[in-house]
C-alpha cells in the first residue's frame, strides 16, 4: 500500500507562483510514474504533469512552459512548481501514483485558487 500526502496549495494572484509537494510512503517501489491532476469546479479531473521513474516528464498543453514537475528520491517527494498562474489554473490538485495498468494511488488533494 502507498500513502500520498499533498501540501502547498493556497490563494495566489494571477501571475504568481506556488509549489506543491507530494510526500509518498509505503511500497513506493511498485510505482512507475507520479502525476499531478487538476479538478476545476464542475469539471473532470485532468492530468497536468507526469514524471516517470526514469525522470521523463510530460505536461498538458495548457501548463507547458509554466509548470515544472520534479522529484527528490532521497525523501520520496514529488513537486509541482507552478509559475505565471492564471485563473483557469484554479482547482483541487491531486497527486497520483501509477502502478500498471492504472493510476492506482491518490492523495487527498490540495486547493489552489488563483484570483485577484
């Protein structure tokens, strides 16, 4: 079993920055990729950034060039650095762990609100 705990959300003005953290514990050797999902109000949860165990990254088009996903294997933490935030980035951000063949593990979510 794997536990994921997110932190770092909050209220920020348009153009501002936030860094989200996801601390993983448990049987993390079974996870081949980590991702950040976003669920905007009234919308489906969507994948915004992925990092694999080989440190390959991929991003949704809407956040490319503004968000950066990274990982620190020493303390089993994944980060999402979010810059140049826009109102449409508002939502609950979830950390997720991929264990083939699905995104199996989920954190509780952290709220990000971008508003002036």
